[in-house]
């Protein structure tokens, strides 16, 4: 990845980083980066999107956090700046959790916000 920024746009807890790395291994995506951003939709207006991508696009911000290469597009930065991504795996729930200091409200599913 050519472009790097000093300060991570989003951060990963140790649990989230470990889960993402194990998913990359399981899916044969070593050498890929995690693309994180927002898309319109969901019950509160915007939804988080995560997927694996080999190379960043020209206007992406690429950085490394907790051992995971992460790509965020410029349009998503204002919505995701400062988010902490966590991973929980308990009897009650499992999955990624997003702590967004900028979200005015979020829905019960935890993947949509405004």
C-alpha cells in the first residue's frame, strides 16, 4: 500500500484484530487489507461496511493498526473518524461492535447510525 497516514482513522481492539486476521487466513486473503467505511441504508440512515480488498484506490487512506492493514475512502472519513472496532463472542452475542463517538444515534442492530 503506497499511501499511509500517521494517525489511524479507526482503531481495532486486540480481539477485533485477532478475529480479522483469522478471517483473512481462513478465507485465503493474506496480503489483503480491511476496507472499512459507510454506505447509505440501514434502519438509522448509514451502515458500516467491512470487506477485504487487495489494493487501495487512488483517493483512499491506508494505514496499519494493531497489525491489520486498513483502507478507508475519503468520503467515509468524516463519518468513521475515531471509531473503535471491537469483537465480542459470548453466549448472548458475537460479532463486531462499533464505538462511534460521532454517532448521534444508533439502532438496535449496532451496524446502523445517524
